[in-house]
């Protein structure tokens, strides 16, 4: 496995992201990761709070645009995340916090999709939004999953054991 | 400035941040949760004014802004902890100055919005189009929030040498 990490670390992309002095390298990719977080988790959290606070009996709405914005955020984060992973593969992949973050993201996305089907699916009958107890539970779970994702994401910088496989401690 | 930095370095808050290893990472996590709350709720309101998510009354989304304010408060509190811990890393940092300037402009935009447009926006129905001036303010808010995130992320790379 370490040989694979070393191979990735020595790829042109990995070296460029890690060592380039350009602001378009590591700094800009980190910014993109934050922007994606704001789009995906930000809108998801706001919709969760809306469901918990004020959506009951609201008219059914076309949320396609909002979900598109969230999926754009996901695409930005998936791409920037892969590039950040390519820069420091051993740092993330030898740290259990990274896998916890991945599971939490998956759970948050599953909760988001379940919420879309439960509340916002345009094929559902009726003109008003019905916030069921399941929808409330999904919203609360989604808030917890996103908070966990952010927590584990930040802790990655503090909990790694190996920074570079090609330069072991 | 050096006197202010020296004073901050001798406050109990600075000591607290520097002497407990968990304070910085937990504060960073809370800072990002605050950022997500703020950009999510304020951004959703801005997007609605710009025409995305039509069908939701702006008044209904405006109720969420209290969470945005709470998120901003979390970010300010944790941001203050960072500055208390390493003040020289912020006061001599160009990205920090850009970030603070953008936050100031966001504040001006909020004052303008509530002074000039809020009454009209509050009366909008679920399908109504927002007034043009409110759209411009919503657009400015989104751009400035993005600039705050960008400048925040650049802080590390504009730090003065230790």
C-alpha cells in the first residue's frame, strides 16, 4: 500500500498541488473545497432548518434548482477532494478519521435523497408540503451528519500519523 | 500595533488557546459549522431573491436568518480565539485584511437591505419576483460571502514568517 502512496505522491499532479508556490495550487483547491461545502452542506442545512421550522403547510415548490446547486457543490467537493487526496494520499488513507468523514458524507447524502423523496418529490400528490415525523427525523439526522462531516474534516489536519509515504517520520 | 499584539498575547484568552491542544481544532470545526450555517441560510435567502427556489415566500426563508446570525456569532467567537492565540499571524496578513473588509461590506449591505428593501421583500408572495435593487443586494451578498471564504482559506498562505 505504501508503494502505491509513494507512486501517487510522485505523480506530476501531486507534486504540483503540494509544492507549487502558485495560489492556484493548494490554496485555491482548498478554497474550492470550502465553496463546495457551503453549496452542498450549507443549502442542505438551510433546507433541514426550513423543514423543522417553517415548511409545514407551505405550498409544494420546485426545488430542482436548489438540488442542482447542491449537486454542483458535491461535484466541486468530490473533484477538489480527489486532488487534495492525490497531494497527500498517505496522510488521509492511513487515518481512520478520514474514513469516518467519508461514511458521514455518504449518510448525509442518503438523508438528503431520502428527504427529497419524502418531501420535495414533485410526483407526490397534494399541493402542500407535509412535514412527516420521518422528514423531521431525516432533517435532524442530516444536521448531525453535516456537523460530523465538518468536525472530522477539520480534525484530519490534526490526527494524521503519516504526512508523506515518501518521507516517513 | 506591536503594543496591541503584546497586550493580546498576555490575556488569559491567549493563554487558554495556546495551552490546551484541543482548543484550536475544536474552534476550527465550530468556525466551519458557523460558516455553513451562515452561508446556507443567508445564501438560500439570497438565491430566492435572485429567483432560485421560487415558490417559497421570502418571508418564510427570512425566519431562518436567525440561524445565520447564530452561525456568524459562532464564527466571530472562534475567530476571536484564533486572533487571541496568534495575533501577529492575522494583523500582518493581507488575506485577513481582505476578509475583514469583505465582512464590513457585508454589514453595509445588510444595513442597506433593511433600510431600503426589506419592507417590499417581506410583502412578496411565494411566486413574486424580488425588486431589482433587492436582487443586486442579494448578488452582492453572495459575492462577498464567497470572497470571505476565499480570503479565509488564503490566511494560511499569507501568514508572515514566524
